[in-house]
């Protein structure tokens, strides 16, 4: 399905407009691409997954009898011989948020059918994501080197390691999947699949720049989740 | 035969079964007779709704069976009827919920004079511990449990020294004295349940859970584990003997106290060392 | 490859078909329907056997695939229940049913029936077949994803079945999989069995998510012209709302299964406190077993409604069609479905009143649970009020509907016992619970499934199932199942605990022996009766009476396809245009006793249609 064009329908703004759309036939979200609606609902479901993880983490942290490790010590990084708390994590967060910015720009240029700019920006986002995953791998290996394991750690409650590796691992998997798709989409943009409305490998739908926006939604969501993980693990 | 007749017989059979059933409550032997009353109330209201709905259905089936020349009524909505039914149902639900919550309030508020009993569960058995003269149970830890300290009492806790230890799956209780059951488990979930007392709660490893009741009939009762705990679940039984005060005290005096056990073990230790020296 | 696709028809061509002028500003006459907003869907048409019947992207074929695979798992679940009843009714009669095996059968029976049979059948089976047809779409919106959804389910079932053949066998921890028990040595299947179970559940959730996104977007964004939300058949409403619940409830199961696997494989202690086993303290410590119960029931309770809501929807349509009367209080029915769905997320801990969680939660969850009784009761009233002054065809489909009403009301009432916290205390973990949930989410939805099979089989296969065999099937199933579960409640009153491999040495349950034998015999009979249906289907496919178009004289779109059974793409050249709700039966003044959804008002202008 290509970008829907609505003839002869004026969409009313505000609550009244929303009620009218809901009461109407055919579509509830007027002019919204099927894939985009799907991504929103998928993300809602994914939100529940991460919420379950974080609530379990809070409950686990609250009920363990052994003391929880101090995050600013555990996550400190030696810079020029001085331990700086949360240094690495600040850089990681910065990189990820920046990649959200490049993604947003890619969407803009995509809708302007600016193939080159869009492609480069998607590629930049992919590289940003890859950097994030790389730094996360570095942090994991540092912690493992210091003796932190999913089942134990030298700093305090064993559950610290369990939740840390599980939740950042689950988030990291999300980022990695995003990176793979970003590279694929960068290729598709450069190859002009969206300009030619070429069908994808698995879908009967014609290619369209709206797909960049759909991937963008996913990417922003992954960033948003990171903000929560950051707050719960590193600042609490 | 018209299908409506069979449906009618099913309803009638259900009512008759309920009236004449030989399978019903054991006689309640604790203060939770209120639970039985709420169940009876729910039976009247709920059962009434069940019978009314089903009989109405059967009536419709008889009265409005297909006829070529009949036309059904066309009436999409009846706001007034729907409103009446909603409020009537709400009223019924409130009537059921209110007494239930009152009893639950009793259930979670344990009387101050209740005797605390430590019920320790494992795969697959029970043992019990009563507070000694000081009226307080000593604190415990799973890692302390061993042959010399079957309840895992913390040795540095002074309250634990005089605790009465009942290393048997049969517990004696005093009639008409409220009991607070403190449940703990060293391995998996269990649940200490005497059907005649009605009350129950899971024993969860890692935490101590509780409930209370006041036995009001003397006699022997069977304890069942009612939370699935592995292949031996169905065989995990115990017993309760409810006695009058005099007999109960007699029984209590015969029970071993933790400090006795320690003394006995120390004596054995001394003798062992003597033997080794010889 | 491009010739495999329909060409994308332009929106403009469709708009010009609009009766009474498409653009705003023209005064619409009574047949006016808003112009098309969405382009006609591109479909991939398979040519080979493999793309047409195996890796097929047609929602109808996928629906049938789901149906068949779910039925297969259901038969496995049925056989397990026979073995359990054999042991319970006649202890020791089958020597190979040891305690280990018994608990494995209990676990697998529960998990299979709830997740792999009922959920897959209602949402995957009926959802896939009916949603596109009922809302007037050509197919699900993402056909490829839909295909992957089924094959994920296939792999999930394969993994689940594989656990029967690994060393140690399938998990025997009860279908609730409560830790620490589940992964401790000594529990049957605590090795490979539980890992395969977790893996299978994760695969199921992943596959379901793909299907669920399809159902939701098809309903929200791909309805045909004139099909407003308030003109959708209740079947669609039920499946839609159930899918929303599933999308939000399955995450908790996924997280629980994942954490459990980590506890088993990596030795983390999410759910594992300090444990003393055979005199030794294990390496676990500091975890919370109750956390798993919360995660499980946050999934588990909505799951009940994931099964019940599609059943509610389907039964409403069946009753309406076969009573030749509009469903009474359609709006109330819709709001009840949505309300029940929303409330179902706030009641989960009523499964945990005696679990050792903070007992003060009991007040909250008892109240929310009993509030759900109100919309549910309204639905029941509306079903029987639909029968009132109807013109009831007493065929097999209607019998299943009546059977549903009896069993559902019975099970619903016993639910009020269990939801009311202090009444639950003596009854929980006894046979009362077993009887309650089998009546309300086993037998009642099964009645709906059977009714739906007899109702829609003429559409799927073009032939009527045999009424005579159908009536035998119904009476044996209904009377048999009722006589299993109705008396079983009374075993619960005595205090007979559930999940007991054997129980006869308790002095006060000896009277239950005879009852258990009777229940077992009834269970064998009811199970065997299901094979009548399989025989009926095979026989009908060969020699059944051809049904022709719209054999039940129904109104909804699935009966109005140009070909029966519908072909890929459903609607031929032109999509249907909808002018009314699907329940215009016996409208005063109308020639027939039904007016299809596609009949424009001008054709029936002299009738007393009240709701459109």
C-alpha cells in the first residue's frame, strides 16, 4: 500500500475530530500507513515487556537481603588515572541520543525524496547504534573482568549482575536488530528502492519512504527505553 | 423429545443434587463459620440467578421454537430494561462482596493474644515450634538447619533458647485459644490446611507467611498440603489434635525445649572427646 | 515475480463508484457511503502447491492451518486427561501412570489446552478466517507476517511435543510453573523439559505477536466502505479485544519464561530464595518466588478473557442468526466486551489470595473481581433476551449455544465464590477450583467452538455437517461434561485438594471414591464423543449436502462473497459496501426475515429499520 491519499475528506482537529474518526468507516487513524500503525502497537506491547523487566528489577532489588552495589563505584571508569563515575555511560547515552537526531533528519529528507541525504543519515544512525553496542560490549567485558557474573558479583547482591546483564542484554539485542535493519534500509535508500516503489523481499507492499519513518519509530523507542534503564540502573 | 425438556431436567437435576448431595462440608471446627455462611449466601443468590436464567432460557426455547410463519420481534435496544438489570446485578454483587470483605478483615487482623506457632515445611513433611516461657519465638535462618538444630534457630538469639520443639507432623492445640500460624518453607511452596478449620495460606521459601484461627472443637484432624510441591505432594500429611487446657498442658510439659537439646548435644560432645582421649 | 501481484487499483476509480457523489459538499442521499480512503490491497497469489497450501499467505488457509494444528494439540491434551482420569478414578489400574507421569500429564494438559489449543484456535483459527471476511477486507494487512506467525506456532508446538521425548520428560511442575519447584532437581522434567517449555512459550508469544498485529491493524485500518466500528459483528469485537489483551498480557509471560530459563541455565536467582535440599544449601539465594506468580498471573488472568471474549462474540452472532432476531442491546454488548477486557488487567492477584502475598491486596482484588461480574452478567441477560420472542431454529448450532449458556452461567456463578476473597480461602486449591475453571473456560468455550464449527463449516467447505451426528455429538458432550464438572464442585466442598495423585487414605474423603469413578467414566465418554465430529467432518467432505450461498440466511459479510467457499482475495472485482449493522433480522415490513449488511437503504425504504 502506498501513501494513502484522501479525497473529499476533511479531518477535524481535536477531540471532536478523533471521535468522528473513531465513529467512521474504513480506518480509525485517518491516513496512517498500515505499517506505521502496526509499529505503534508493537511498541506498546514492547513497552509492557520492558515494564515487566523494570518492575521485576525494582521488586528484586527491594527484596534481596544482601546490600545492593553502589552504581557510581561499579560503573566508574579510569580517565587519566582518576576514576570518573558514569563516564562511559554518559558517552554511550550521548551517542544514542545523537543517533535519534540523525534518524529524525533522515525521515525528513526521506519525505522530501532527497535520496542521498536520507541514505547518509540512515547510515550515520546505523553507525551511531553500532558504536553504542560496541561500548556496551566494552562495559560488559570490563564488569566480567572485575568478576561480575549473572549469578554473583564481588560488590554485593547477586541479583545486581542478574538484572544488569539481562536487561541491558535485552536492550542491546533491540539496538543490534535496529542496527541490522538500519544498514539494510540504508542500502535500500541508496539503491533507490523507495523511489521506484520496489516491493520488499517478503512483503507484497510497494516500497515507500514511510518505511524510514516506521524504522525511526522503533529507533526512538529503543532510545527512550535506554533513558529509563539509565535512570534505574545508573542513577538509582 | 423437545430439547427444552432435557435442558429443564438438567436444571432440575442440579437443584436436586444440591439438596440431596452426600458430598458437602465437613463440620466446621474453628471460628471461621462465617466463611460457610458467606458460601451459603452466595449459593442462594448465585444459585437463584443460575436457575432463573436457565429456566427463562428453557421457557424461550419452548415458546419461541421455529415456526415458518412467525416473525421474531424487532427491538434492538431497551435502555430501561438494561438499566434495571445493571443496577439489580450491582446490588447483588455488593450483597455478596460486603460480608466477604468483613470476614477477610478478620482474617488479616490477628488477635493480640494468639499463640504463635512456627510451622516449618519441606519436601515432604512438617514440624512445629512453640514459643517457650518468654512467649516469643526465636529467629531462624535456613542455612542454620542441620541435625543439631532442626529448626535453624539463630544460636545468638536469646528468645530461641526456650522454644518448644515438636519434631513430629502432629501438632497439639488448646481448644478455644486463637493460634497464629507462621509458615515457612526450606525448599518449595507448601500449604498447611485443615479442611475443618477452613483457613489456609501458602508457605513460601524466603519469607514467613501467616494466618490465624481459633479451634472450637476437640478431636483429631488431618493436615493436608494443598499447594503442589512435587511428586510427594499427595502424601504430605500431618495431624492436629485439639485438646482441653488440662490435657494440652500435660502434653506441652513433655515436649523438648531447644536448650535441652543443646545441653544434650554438648554432653554427647564431651563424652565423645572423653572417648577419644581414652 | 511482478505478475504474481494484483495491480494496485487507483483510489480514484473506487471513489467514482460512490453512490450519491463522493466529494463533500454534495448533499448525500440515503445510500451515501463515504468514498474510499485506502487503495485496494496488493496480494501475492501462490501458484505452486507449496505457496498455495503450505507456506500460504491467504488468511483463510492460515486460519484452517491454525485450526488443524490446534486441534491436534487438543487431541493430545484430551488423551492426557484420559490418563489422568484413569489414575484418579481407578488408582493403579494403569501401572505406567506413576506419580511423576501423573504430574507431567497434569502440567502438559493444562498448558496445551489453555495456550496451544484454545488461544490458538480462537485467535489464530477463527480470527484469521473470519476477520478479513467480516470486515470486508481482501486479506489480513500483512499476509507474509501472517504466514510466519503460523509457522512460529508450528515450531512452538513441535518444541512442546519434543519435550515428551527428552530425558526426564516434559515438565511436571503444574501448568502455573511455580518456582522454586519448577527448576529444582527431583521435580519431573526439571532439566530439558522445563527449558523446552519456556522456549516453546517464547516462540508462541513471538508468533502470536505477528498474528496479533495483523488482526488489530486489519480491524482498525482495513475495513471496507461503510463498515464502522459499531457495525462490526460481535465476533470481530470479541476477537479484536482479546487480541489487544494478548498483546499486553503475553509480555509478562515472556519475561517470566525468560527469567525462569536464566535461573535454570545460568544459575541466577530471580525467583530462587535460599533453599535447603536433601540437607544441603543450594547456591541460590535472595530471589522472590512470588514475583513469578505476579508475572504469571498478570498474563494468566487476561488469558482467561483472551479465550472468553472471542467466545462471547461468536456466541452472540450464532444466537442472533439462529433465533432470527437482532442481538439484544448491541451497544451494551460492545461496551461489556471492552469493559471486561480493560478490567481483566486489574484482577490478576485473585489467583493469589492464599499465595503469601501481602494479604491487604485481597480487599482490592476481591472488589475489582466482583465488579467484572456486572458486565459479564449483562452479556448473559442479553443472550437470553435475544431468545425472547425470537423464532428459534432448534438445530445443532442452537443446541451448542444453549449448552454454552447453561455451562457458562454455572461456571460464572462459581467464579463469584472464588473471586470473593474470604470465600476463596476454604475453596482454593481444591477440586472446586478445578470444576470452576473447566466449566467456565473449558467446557463453555468448547461449546462455542463446536457451535462455530457447525455454523461456519458450510462456508469453509461448502457442505452441511450431518445434523443427526451433530445432535449425538452435542448431547453426549453436554450431558457428559456437565456430569463431570457439576458434581466435582462438591468434592471441593469436602476439601479434596487438587493435584493429588491419590487421596483415598483420608478418613473424610472415602465418600469421594464412587464419585471419582463416575467422573472418570463420564470423561472417557465425553472424550470419545469428540471423535464423532471428526467422523462427521470426513463424511461430510465426501458426501455432505451442498450448502450453497448464505445457507443460514445470515446478514454478515462472510456469507456474501461471490464464490462459496471464498477465494483468495475474497471479493472478486469489487469490495462490498456496507449500509447497516449485521443484525437486521425480522425487520417489520421487510420481505425476508433478514436484510444483509450490503443492502442499501433505498431497497428496504418501507421497513422499520431502527439501527444501522
